[in-house]
């Protein structure tokens, strides 16, 4: 990617964010059914109450105006009130988001930690059994329904072997004061290594469910970019200089092979974010995805709307971050 | 003549292809003495690069050196354990490549790429100071400040010289220079070649100069080795070989090239095509393009002594003129 | 170039591709599995041994035939928590998976192809508009987008199809746009334009036939993904509603009984995996058959 392409992406970013906000707005306004009716369906509301709610939600105004109000509120962190929780949506989300981010980050870490050595090994030994196994694993990775994989892991490692808890994030007796919202951090800050280990054991299965299929895919990407790089003249030249094999592989080759992998990694991170909704449901992980799924059945529209917008903004930002990182890693792109 | 620095006998390097094994180098014999410059000429695909990558032990799988003896300082590199050969690479045998842009790692600084070579071979002294000295020696101005530059920040000529500085960093005894000056302009080319001459005289560096450029060979190399279709066609003192070729291919090669001293001489490209290396027989490989070919050329032709330190793989060597 | 090829071999590119596909053993077996699943889905009412909605608490969670001695006879794969026959529910579940996937992929392919043709051929503001729309939709994680729409529209077969189509068309669109941009520069398009053919004629008669094989390959690959998406939505309770059986909701139903009745959750998941894997393998075979170069470079 050239510097010009980067500038193009920089201009695109606000456009895409604008588009995303419009789509989220339309999603909630143009869909069939009157939201007020649905929201009040379970309560015997009078027509006046319905009118009042409509006015409160601004539903009586023209669409463009409603959109501007929506965006204006969103920019100030005002996503309305979650009736179900009787609290501002913003508070509910900021309470749940760390759990989702923690899960996704650890899954990403697992994906990278598994994919890099396997991808490199498969590239070095092409057409070996490892290479073939990796090809098969990548196919399984894209064909495996995540929710079912999670259930299999629960069945084997939690129910049968009892190595890990069935679900949840941390037991009550290991709770620690909220500092960052990331339990792996907070337990250590609280000086509770026991709680850290218990948090880790709760995190293990969901993170593996999320991370392992992604690892298979990522390993394939690294394998192909690595085999391309291994054929490059500069790898031959590095070997001709008599450098240790490790340095040739992991510095000269891998540093260049990882540049295209970073883009894939960011896209993977985004799909992990989507997949986390499923995994959180399977494992009873108290993150944003679970609260959204619950919110759907509670007809908690402001919460769902805010969460969808948030997921999309994170996703778009991640993709943009990948382009920046690509540019930063690649010395040929100078800003 | 004392024992040569490098002595290669019966080298055969094979690459498997869909149509069967392809011997890119097949029965190659040659010697290089310390401080000597050997020119290696031949068309692309003649096996000159493969021969020297085999010497360096850098043939990539699935290709492999199938047979032969590669004696360097009296030891057979083919029988040497991999770590030992690795330690020798860069330190004793070095490689300079045709295109520095692709030979230098785009994501590491020039400084890193020199210093790592010095460190890998435990060269004493401050590696940074030595790196600056090396870059200065190949004529890169303000070398201390350019250590932090990436290859793409160097100009083409500077890159090529920096690459040669890296190759020579650990003071090897033999430099395999694969078309090292093709991409350079005339002044810089002269500079690089002069540097190599200097090192040969001062340090006894031996140079194997792989090139298309007969002019460079004529000017810089005492001896020349002409390769064709994976075999040595002819070797001998350069001036002798050019004046009186002892192989029809050498002669054809020279007639196909323009000459500065006779600009109006008509050029005669060699008719026909290089044979398919996956489908050659034991006979002379040039006979399908050769004006002197006779029935006996279908029998195996050894590299034989044709006098005055010259070898030729032609049964009618004496008739070539 | 295409003319000289045609002279050398009388077979059309499609026939050649078909021949390559038929020589690919793995892809052929995979395709057979997909066809089998489709037949099961179409003839489900006649094939299924039991009524998939027939509940009987006496058969509650009875084990598959091979797993225990005291199971209900004729219920080969056991029963779920309401005593419904799992085998019959699996066979009927194939209907939901395959019909949703087929509908989504077909509709998305048509919309995506038309949008891609228009964007690639007209360029300018048409392209800018369509491309920005594609960029915007790419800005949503797939599942988040589908869940958001399903949340608003409510569950149900038609809404699933609508929600997935709204995201799915962009994948075809991107491919077709690229192919159209390339085709625009070709001589046959130039010639058609010089002859005064209308843009509609050029797009549909000249360019469209040349983008059909990539569209087909993309569509088959996407079908695998759509099946997983439908199953995921059903798993979350946003899919077809009970008592209609779908594989995703069957997995979800069995979660509470993992300890006592592992088969309730695992068997439908296995079906999803087998079907998706087969579609992916068949798609790979199809891609390699249509574009042998891709196979070598990968």
C-alpha cells in the first residue's frame, strides 16, 4: 500500500463512519412495526402514554432531524435509557464492554500464538504432514459453527474432565474491586493471584472457542506469505552471510511475512468481535454480546442500537488501524 | 601450482520437475586459486549460478547436490556438518548478488545488515565502527549517518556497493559475485571492480565473477570458464580463450557480441536453441547448434586438456578457429 | 486468445471446467454429500421416520439406538427434551438450512451482480454510490449486522433471508465490479460500444456471460458461510420459530442437558459441520476447475 492509498483511507474513514451511523439509524427506524407498540406490548399502556413515549423518543419528527439528534446524542455518549436495567445505556455498555474486549484480546493472542509458529513451520517444510494438517485445519476452522465448537469443549473439558468451569467469568468468592474492568488485570492489582488463576480458568474455554478456528485461518495466511518471502533473494543473501538459521527465519523472513498478515489479523479481530456474541451466549460470559442478545428478547432497542453502532465503530477503527500498522511496519511507505 | 583454494570435481545438482529430474549443473570441474579472478560466462540457464550456489550450499529443496566433490582449503564442503558450513559462509565464502534491491532486506536498516554479519562471525572490534569503515571503503559518503537508512533510501549504485560491503564484511577468502555490476553505471562499475582488484592484491581474495559481460572478464579476470547447458565448455587464460577459442560455443558466443574495436563487424547469433536439460543425452550438448558436429559427437565428451592450461569439452577442439 | 484455444480444443471453457471438476475425487464426494442433503431436505416428509414435532415426554431424552439398551424403538438417534425424534428433526432441519442458504445466495447473487455490473460499467457517481454502500456494509461484523436487523424485524424465515441478503450481496458485487472493470477494456466490449449497443445490452449480453463463473464460485463459497450464519441466528433464538426444527436451535435446546444427553446438542452440530465442510470442499473443487491458475498459486 502506498502513502497515497493511506491518505485515501484516511478520507474514507469518516465517510464509512457516517454510512455506518446512517445504517444503524435506519435499521431501527425503517424496520416494520412500531417500536413504541412493541416496547409497550407487555404493559397496558393508554394511547396518551404511547404518544408521550413517541414524543420522548422523538418519533414524531422528520427522519433527517431524528438522525441528527441520534448522532448528536451518540457523540456525547447519550444512547438513551435501558428500560430493562433502569439505567442509561451508556453505563450498561461501559460495564459490559471490558469483558468482551478481554475475551476478544485473549482469543486474538491465542490465534497469533498458535498461528505464527505453525504457519512458519508449514512454510519451511512445505508439503510435509504439518503443512497438509494445517490446510485441513483451516478448512475446519471456516466450517465449524462456533457455538457448537464451544459446546463440544464444554462437554469434554468441563463436563467430562472437569478441568475448567462450565461458564461464567469469575466465582463470587474471587471477586475483586473494579479498576480496569479486565479481570486478568484487576485480580493482579488487587494482589490476588488465586483470583487471577480462577479468572483465567473461566476465560480459557471461551477464548479457545473463539481463537482456535481463527488461528487455523491465520496460520494459512502466514504460511503463504512466509513461503513467498522464503523464496526472496534477501533470504538467500542472509543465508549466504552465514547468519544463524533462527535469525534468518524469525527476523529476515518473518518480519516481512507478517506485514500482509497484519491486515488479515485486523479483519480476524473484527470477526472475533462478532463471534464473541455467540461465544458469550454459550459460556454465559457477561459481556456486551450477551447483554445485546438478552436485550433483543427484552425489546431493549436503545441498548441494541447503541451496541450495534459500537461494534461497527470498533470494527471500522480496527480495519483502519490495520492499514496504519501496515504502513508503520513497511518501511517502503513513508508518510 | 600450489593447491587451489577451491576445487570442484564432478558437481551434479538436480532439480526434480514434472518431466523428471533436471541436472542444472552436470559434471562441473574447476579450480580457483587464492587471489585469482575467474570469469564465469554463459547464457542464462547455463548452470553458472547453480554451480556456485551449490558450492555455497544454498541450493533450495527440492533441488539438491547429487554428486561431486567441493574441496575448499582441502575440506569437502558437501561432507561438512550444516552448522560448520554455515559458519564458513560469509566468513570464508561470500556471495554478492545481481540486484541489491532484492538482496537487501527491505525492512532492516543497512547498519543492521552489516553489523549482524560481523556479529555472526565474531569479528573483533566495535561492529558499528567497522560497519562505517566498510561502507566508507566502498565509497559511500557520510557512512556513519547512513547506517540507520533502509535500503530503499539508498540510490541504486549505493545499494549495490553497500551489498558488496556486507558480502566482504567478514573478510572472506572467496567472493562469488553473481552479475555484481550489471545494474551499475560505468563510473560506479569501474569503482566496484577496482575495489575488488584491490582486495585481491592486498588480501588475496579470490573472486568468481559470474557475468554475461565478456568485456568485464577480458579486463579483470586472468582465467575464464565458459559454461553451456549445465557443463563447462571450455576453460583457460582469458586472453588465450578470446584470441583462440577451443570450443565452437565460445566462438559462437564471441561472434554474437558487438566489439568496441570493430564496431562494424556483423553479429552472428548462434542458431538454434539451448537443449531441454530434462531431456539431454550423454553426448555433446552443443551438437544440435554446432557447425562442426559429426556423428562421434553423440558419444560422451570429457573435458580434456588442449594445452597451455586449457581444457575443452569438444572432440574437434583443435579445429575451432 | 480465446479463439486460438477454441481451435485447439473443441470443448467450451465450461465443459473443460466440468471435466476438471469430475476428475477431482474429494470435490466429487463433497458434492455428493451436498446433493444427498438436498434430497433429504426436499423429500423430508417422506423420508423422516417420525413426525418431527411429535412430542412425548415418555421418550424424553432417550438415548440413540447404539448408546443404551432401554431406548425407544424406532428412534435411532434418540429423542430431545420433549421426546421428539432427533433423526426426523435433523432431516427436517436440513430444509431450513438449505432453503435459507439457497434463497439468500441466489437473491444476493442477482442483486450483487446487477450492482457490480452497474458500478463497474458506468463508473462515476454510480460506482461511487455503490462502492460507498459496500464500504459501509463492510464496516459491520457480519453477525452483528444480522443480529441488529433480526432484533428489529423479529425472528422468522423471511426476516432471516432479508437480513442475510442485505449483507451478502456485497461479496458478489465486489467480485463482479472488478471483473466488469477488466472486461470494459476488452476489445469485444469496445466493439459492441462502437456498434452502438445500449449499455443494458452490453452489460447483460456481453459482460455478464464472462462474469458468471466467478459469481458461481463466490456463491458456492458464500453458501457455506450463510448456513453457519443461519444456524448461529437460530442458535440465539432469532431464527425460525418452534416447533419448526432447525439445526441451530436444536443445538441450543440441548445445551441444558449436556451432562445427561450429549447427543441432543452434538448431533445437529455435526450435521452443520458435515454440510458446511462439504460445500466448502465442493466450492474449492469448483474454483480450481474454473480457474486452474488459482489452484497452483495457493
